[in-house]
C-alpha cells in the first residue's frame, strides 16, 4: 500500500477515536487500543517515513517530531485522567494537537512527498510501514513508550524483530 494512503487511513481512524474520547464515549479497552495505534502510527512515521521525507523538507519533519513528543505527553495525560470531565477535557486537547498535526501533514507535507518521491518507492515504504505498524500495535503502548520491547526496525531496518537498541524517544 502507498505510504501516504496508509497514513491518511490511520489519520481518519485516529481522529474518530479521539473525537469519541473527547465526548467521553471511549471505554478503557477502546482507549487502550486507540493509544496503542496512535503510538504505533508515530513510530512508523518516525522510523520509516520521516527519515525519507527529511531529505526533501527538513523543517517540517523537525516540527513533526516535536508535535509527536507533545502528543505522547497529552496521550499519557488522557490515560491517567480521573473522572469523566477530566478525561473529556484531556482527550479534547489531544484531539486538537493531533488534528493540527494531521492537517499540516496532509496539506503541506504529503503533496510535496507525492511530487518528490516516486510512486514505486511510496509503495515500498507503505509496505514496510504497515509491517512495522502491526508489530508496534502488538507490542503495545507501554513497551513502545518505555523502549522495553524488541527493536521494531530489525537488523536491516526492514521492520522485522530484533533486540532493542534504543527507545522510541530517541528518534533522531
């Protein structure tokens, strides 16, 4: 699958889950799944997509890494919220942060990427990203955030499992 199509599909799913959270309609299981998928999405962008995109546009990629850091913090606050009002408020903030990030990617970054990276390469990137995403979701939020999991990049960066060499936070 094309990398941009994959990311856009994940963006839609994430926006729907965060909107539900902002309305107080995510149960604990759904919140955990949304968190696992959001962090897995950030991992594939940081480890596969952004390194390639950085060759085209350094400034926007650097900003994207920073936005991911803020989103991780806001996500952790969502998952530790107490009571319905606090949960709704924190998910609303996360929804706004992630919504801004998605809007920038889809309006600014993706059109430049489509012009600058051949379609065949975007397909290969998408395949690698999908494989890593599945592994990251399976590993789960706790393992990804603490870095106490197998290195999802694998020994050759192909998305196969290996031993952890660095945490997700050391993305640069």
